[in-house]
C-alpha cells in the first residue's frame, strides 16, 4: 500500500486572507452597531442630566411637583437609519 500523498507546499496559501476578507463585512457591521448603541447611551445620559437640572431649577412651592421633558438628538452611525431622538421626562417634588 502506498503512503498517503502530502498536499503541495503552497496549496493552501492565502486561505486565511480570503477568510478574513469574507468575515470583514460582519466585523464592520458589528462595530457600527456597537458604535450606534454607545451613541444612544451617551445621548440618553445627556438628556437625563439636562432634564434633572431643568427640573431642579424650576422647582417651586413646597409639595409642588415639577415635570420637565427633554429631547436630545442621537447621531446616526448606521447607514439607512433616520433621525433618532431620545426623550426623557423627569418629575421633581419640592420638599
């Protein structure tokens, strides 16, 4: 019985590069989704901080509840995504 044949030395050369090129769009899409989520979280934090500051500045008589609404634009990173906004409503009751 003859020994098994070995593949030629350069037969699989370049396979890793092709696999990387095939996976690159998925990596890019995942990075864009993570970036968009980070932008949304940052905008939500800005909107919450703005609403709290406005509610504390607008508090009036004791036992009065002040409700403030704020809206912050979110930059769209993903292609095809329309304008995004984060809306926050905060209520503060003066002691």
